[in-house]
C-alpha cells in the first residue's frame, strides 16, 4: 500500500520531455521515456529532488540501471537535449556531478576532461551551452551566437583517448552561419587490459606510467588547432545532429561552403585540388 502511494506521487510524462522539464522546474518527482533507433527504450526517473541536487535513475530495457546526480540546471539541459534532438546521448551525462552503474563511465570521462579551459570573454554575448547539443541547435534556430563543449571518447589499440573541443556558431547572414572549432584538451589513459599485458611482458609500473605519458604527449600535439567554416544553417544542423548521436566523419566538412585554419587544412587542400 505504502509503495503504491509513493509510486502515485511520481508524475508519468510518457514520452513528453516538455512535461518532464516542467516537473523539474516544479521540483516534482517524475518519470519519462526516450525511444530512439540508436539507443532503444530508456526510462529516466527523478524520484527525489532538492534545491541544489536531483537524483536520476536511468534504465535501458532490462539492463542494469544507473543512478546519477545532477544540478537542476544541468538536468534541464539534458531534457532540452532530448526535446530538441529526439534522443538521449552519452554526452548528456557528462553534465552529471556523478554516476553509478553502467553510466559511471561518464563520471570517469568527466574527471578526465575537467577542469575545462576558461572561455575567453566574447563581445557578442554568446550563450554558453556547456555540453548541450539541444541548446546549441536551439540557438541556431534563433540565429543566436552560442558555444558548446564537445567531448569524444575513442578506444584505440588499448588506449582511451578523450578529446575535447570548443565549438561556436555566430555571424548569421542570409541563411549561412560561421562555425568555429578549437581542440582544447586531449586526455589519454591505458585500458586495464593493456596494462595487464604490459605487466605480463615484464614492464614495471614506472615503464607503464612512462608509456602513458608518451601517449598523452603525442595526443596533446593537436591541442590548439582551430579553424573556421561557413555552413548553410540547415547543413550545420544536420551535422550537429549526427555528432549528438556519436556519428563523426571526415566527410562532415564536405557539407561546408568553405573552411580554413590548421584544423581544416586537409579539407582545404582537397578543395583546392578539386577546383
């Protein structure tokens, strides 16, 4: 009986994330479902709230659930992402203060990339979207300057490479928009499996630490690379939606009208040869 009363106090928003956001604003316990081809059915429940922290239970199908804690503003950004982008993404959970369960990887990745570099002051009053693609796409629709931190985790030959970039949309004119990207951080860690292999080959902990330092130094060479592209607004939105779902490709830049800068030098050289 008591459990049924508690369950009845949790607002069931079905798949309506606008309803979910409204409940968060009211600090009301709430549950909602995300259905997407890439992730399947994910249920997100906020069973308890305070003025500063919200507990979030995340379950995908019948798999083991995760529990995360969010600041109210960060959880609202996650809900906005789903509302605008149509699906949940791993990057959404980088805004969580902590996660347990399968999503603990988001906490580990957040630890690897924090603290983020301080953004330079901008004269155009750009909106800081933190990790929210939905916020950036909303800004694109409103033709408002905005910035976004993009974190990509790439497992490669026994390494976890977490690359962080700052991107900005600005200078809207006649259906086109300026897109800026700067690589700002690169963190490299050796997987437990590769560490075990190194120990089996007789490498000491000092040797393993040196190998990781060398890998980090190599990855850090891309830090500071930046560049600017001009996109049609619709083409940029399509690219951002692919990125939100974790789909990156060197062909992304072919949709741009023009690119320049160290980050896009390979694209520029291909374009020059094709003229």
